C-alpha cells in the first residue's frame, strides 16, 4: 500500500529541550495509526509539525510523496490534512447541521459553484447531513451545538474535520474527558469510519488504541521506542516498562 503520510527523520528542539529526535514514520493510505507515549514524549509536537504549526529543526513531512514541510497550515490543510483539537472550536449557538454546513461550504470546490443558489443550499445541506450521519449525529442535526453532550460535541468536531474530504485526519486524544459511554461511542465511530481517510490518533486510553489501531508507534523522550501491530507493542518489554505500567516479563 502507498504511504499517505511520511515523516522523515523529524527533529525539533525548543531551546535545550529535544522534543522530537529523529522520528521517522510511515502511515499507509487507509491505515489507523496510533501514537502513544507518556506526557512530554513529543506526540503533540509531531502533530504540530505535520499540520504546519511548528517547523521541524530538521527532517521533512511528505503527503502522498509530496514534501509539505515549510508550507503554511492552511496550505497543508488544502493538501489534505485535517485535525481535531482537544479544545472545542464549534459555533455553539448554531445547530449541529449549520456547523457542518459551514465547514462543507468552506471546502466547496469552484467546480460546484455553477449551481443555482437554491440547488447549492440543498447540495450543502445534503452533504452536511451525510457527514452528521457518518458520525452518528443525524438525529441531533437541529440542536444547537451547545445543547449537545460533550461526547456529541467531539463527534461534531470530527464531522467538521471530515468536511474537506481530507486524506489524513489527525486526532489528538479524541476521547479525553469523555465518560466511559462516550468513549465507547467514539471508539465505535472511529472503527466504522471507512478507509477513505487515513487516521493518526494520539490516545491515552489503551482500550481505544487496541480497538482502533492497525499499527502503533510509541514515542518516549522524543524518540521512537517501538512500533508495530498492537500485539507486538503490547508485548514489547520496554513499552511495558515505560508506558503500559507493567513490569517487563520475568525471564526464565
Ligand atoms: N512551544 C514549545 N516551547 C517550548 N517547549 C515545548 C513547546 N512545545 C513542546 N515543548 C516541549 O517539548 C516536549 C514534548 O512536548 P509535547 O509534544 O507536547 O509532548 P506530548 O504531546 O507527548 O505530551 C515537552 O518537554 C514540552 O515541554
Ligand atoms: Mg500532547
């Protein structure tokens, strides 16, 4: 499978802190890739570099083999990278449908602008409803975003991120602050999202990681400590030691 996203030997220093140290990552098209590691491991810095908010000290990022390092965040977004944040950035007084409709409108290609205003509105509305259905919020379309539960607001953010049909979606702790029921709903949603989008997920909840991820990269002190399919990572002695909280298996 072709790589949708590659980071090549990314290094980033903040003063004396080496936040990322020589991080190479390859994510195949359609893959669900989890990035895990203790606080301060460099996970958010990795996302900030991929989305263009932070420049690497060295190394580069490729999207479908095209280098994007140094492009402004909006150019990288236009090249197919969407991101959800831990902080909600919804328009709370507008309905769920309106929130998604505005996002779809912002991404509407010039090729569709020939439609009459009425047809365009219908078109946008249908696209927005389809996105709400994808994240399981079709029944909540008419509610103001502020009337949604916290978990539903996070689902709505995902619908907004999907509005531009991104190639790659970066999810920074999609279940943080959620109740167990909300976490289960988000996990199910991510699992059934379909393979049109490549997902890279920073997540602390190992149940979510093991349910969703095809492959996992473990960061520790800015470096790749381990990578592989979930079973390999789960059994990795150093990962158990520094992250999963269990002592390494006793040697016979
Ligand atoms: N803008 C910044 N300025 C200075 N130090 C930073 C900045 N961003 C991150 N760091 C440092 O880089 C390291 C990695 O941080 P971060 O990428 O946020 O880790 P994680 O998301 O894995 O918790 C930490 O030591 C953090 O303090
Ligand atoms: Mg972080």
